[in-house]
């Protein structure tokens, strides 16, 4: 589904993957749970009319299973260069999350994670390139890397000033058209998460593309 000029979200994938279209190829942000590479590639070759080898970059917001589970298979099919923060890349290389999930609270998502966890693992993967806050990547006329720790220790977001689109992973989530800071039960550091939300609000993004929930236009950021 198109969300902005040259920006698409792949439907029906747990943890939204986004595809950015440029003259030199495609950039994918996050890779979903294991097996999600099939839906991502089907979208690339179907609605976008491209080939797997047109995918040149895969950006990872963080190392949770629902964001990197499809990474190894997607990379194998595309040969794309992969990017993550140092902390998250180390966790991805070990095939695990960069932090333990807190046990307080109960939600449907927590129950699902608990049920599928023993049966679904991320394949350990060596990320090609370490990126950090302030860098600019060659997508959408300059895609800014934004360090947004809190949900996980090395969480990254990506901001496209040319379109006013923020790809925020799980640092901000969308629920019923409203934006919320990282869910407490899945947050490594609440104070850092709040700081990251304020940092992203200051960017001036009009469109917020979260890892969970629908894309929000005319974004109003939560007060934290």
C-alpha cells in the first residue's frame, strides 16, 4: 500500500516492513517474523513490478524477532546490504533480542510472543554496516538515521525530510490512529523511550510509519 511518494508498506506482515523506491533500487525497512520475506518479495515483484535483486538496502530498527526474523532469507534472495546500530547488530549476530522483555503486565501481543517464542527463532546474521545517529543514507533524497534508544538499547528510527516521513520502528506505536510511546511492557528503559519520543516529535514529521499499527498522517506526537 502506498503511503507517500515512493514509499510503501507491505500488508499483512507482523511488524510493518516498508519499501522505499529510488532510481538506484529499493530500500526495505525491517523484515518481519520468520517467513515474512515471502510477502515482502511478493510485493516487490507484484505491485512494484521489480525484482528481488532491485532491493539494495535492508535497514533494521532493532533486533526483536518480529523485525529481523525474515532478515537472513530476505538477504539471501536479494543480496542487499544490511544496516543496524552497533548494539542491535551484535544481538542480530547472536540471533536474539538486545534486551530481555519485561514480565509485568498482560496483553494479547505478549501472550502471542510467549506462545510462538519457543518455536520461532531468528537466524543469526552478520550485519554489513553499522550506522549511528546523525548519518544520512542514500534513500529518498537523504534518509536520516535517528538514534532512538528506550524500546531497546540500540533502537534506530529513520527520517526522510524530503517527504516528512518518519519510520520509527517500535519507539512509537500507532493504535487506533493515535501515536503512543514505546509500550511499557516491551520497553528496556522508560526514561530513554520518553526522551526518544520527544526527539522524534521535534523533527517535524507529518507522516509516522510505525512498526505496529496503521500509518498516521498529520501526526500528533504523544506528550511524554
